C-alpha cells in the first residue's frame, strides 16, 4: 500500500498558507491553473504573497482574482500581457515584479526541486536580465548564472491523480506543473479525477507521488479559454 | 508592398523539409498556413507541444490545448506534449531549426528588442530571450516602420534588448534582408517597392549590391 496523500478539499489542502509566503502556481495563461486553490485563497484573504507563476491570469480569473484584492506583493513571471490590473499595479509601483525568461523560469523551478542550486544559461545575456549576474563563457559563448527557485507551497493542477499523489497531465495543461510540483516544500495537487492507487499505469505517470504532499479532487472547473480560435468545416 | 499575410507567405518560402520550427505570436503564427505542399515541417509551441496543428473546428475547442498565444489549437498525428522545462531544452539545446518572431526594433548587428517600452508597456519577454539566445536561424517578421513612420531597422536599438547579435534575417512589408558584418543586406524587394523606398525606410546601415530582385509571392 502506498502512502496516502488525500485531503478532503481545497480548504484542507491550503491549510498553513500564511501572509508573506512564497507560492508557486502551475499553468500557462489560464491553461492548467489550480482554480480551486486560487478561489480558496481569495476566501482566506492571505496577503503579501510572492507568487511564482508564468503568467498572472486575466483581470477576473486565475491569479487576477488575487491581484484584484491586492493579495500579491510580488510576482515572478515571464509574461503578464493579458492583465490590465497587473500592468496598472506594476507601473504604479504597488506590485513588485521580477520578469524572467520563460525557459529560465522553468529550469529554475526544476533546479529547485532537483537539488541544483544554480546553472548557466545563454538566455538573457546582454539584456537587463543579466544585470548583477555572473557571466561565464562556455564553448566560446557567454552565459549567465541563474539560481534555483523553491516555494513554501507549490500548487499544481493535474488531469488525473491517485491517492499516492501520482499525477497525469493532459495536453498543454502540463506546462509548469511538473517542475513546480518538485520545488514546493509542500506541494498541493488538485486534480479533475482522483482515482484509487493502482488505477494509473505506472508507465504513464508524469509526476511521481513523492513530489506531492496533498491531493484532492477539485470541483466546478471552469477551464476558461482565453483566445477561442476555430476554423469552419468544409 | 506586402500585408501581414504576404510577409507570412514570404517567410514560408524559407522553410525546409524536416525542420522543427517555433513560431512567435502575431504575424509568425500565420506562417503555418502557407507551408509548401512538398515539404514536411513540425511546429513547436513553447508551452509544450511538438506537432501543433491548425485551429480546431467550431465546437471542438479544448481548453487544455492552446498555443503560446493562448489560442485553441489541435495536435497533428505524431504530435507529442511535454512540460515547459523539456520545451525549453528543445529550444536552448538547438533542436529547433528555425525561430520566427516579431520585433519592435532590430539593429544592424543583429540585436533585437521586443519585450518592453520603459514606463509604458511591460508585458514580459515570455520565451523570446531563450529563443533568440540559442537559435542559429532567427527570422524577424515585422513592419519596416512603426506607427509613427519611423524605421525599425536601426544602427542600434533604443529599447531594452531581448538578445544580442542573433537575428539573421528580416522579412518586412517592404523587403527581405540578411544581417551580416554589421549591416542590413538587401536581398529582395516586396512587390512594387523600389530600392529607394527601402533606403528611405531603413535607418541602419543598408548594403545594396547589384540588381535587387522583386519577391515572388503566390
């Protein structure tokens, strides 16, 4: 029998999240975001959060909900273009923002979870991103030193999960979720479908249960589409 | 002069059989519509897709299947999906043969700026810095001048940089150009555009050698 990670709901899962903590939140745009836990944190009204997330949601969904209530002190992201309130708070100085290249963000989370304190990458060399960072040449090309990221809580969203905390993601909703799951001191996974241990094929697990401390089946997923683009048949 | 579709069609002529290609947001996304019939390329989307297909049919949209521009897309047969770290391993590790992206400014030494206007617009760099830092083959798709009519091909960039000395080719509404030896080299004129018009719209050093052919766009 595997170690059981199941909690009842978002309220139990988010227990211990306090003002001033650093959180990682999976998702790309609104795709693969932990909707249940975000709603719960709006209710909890935790403040002064540092949120590490590729994007900041839109004005009325995703992390935009926490921004509207000024619960976020600092965002660490790569792209924040879809959120007017974010841009307003950033330009007025209310919100601290650390913008970092998307690949560096992913790798910094992975490194944090993998016990690699820092690494060299070519991304950002010669730009503002490189300011204050060590530069070293490898194979005749300059690279900058980037440090690992970890978080008090990592909050991820998966398609399926089992009671042991093993996770399977769907399509492009995987994005940052697996790396962030690795980098949380406590990792919360909310899943669309929670199944008994043994039901998921071990050959097709994306995130092994060791990286997950709490898991629950989410409810009422909206899964909002940001840009609905279609073609016509014929 | 080319419109956005024309720029995309001209860039599609640069594609080669067997390439993996990353297309940025905006004009670059349109390139996928004009892949020549006789070649096979696979499109990589930085959010974790290889083998990205066209937009879904009406009613078949999947919120879990979007591209880097957050638009709903589909998967081609043979596609794969993966996490963001794996996606950028493909990009930084030079497994992607061509990157096409937009820009606000390009300098004659290949510097590119496309992520920030200080005090005005700060959307972030997304994956652009990772893409331009590693790719060997970078095509910029953009208008030759900005909305005020000022050249976007400059001696040096005035905006914060996205990457240094990395752009190899530029396709604009006026011209196709190559960057080498610290200058823009004119390769082709857009239909109906004269060399003089291109010179007038290019603030950086422009090299014009011999007769410059006009583009052939279907």
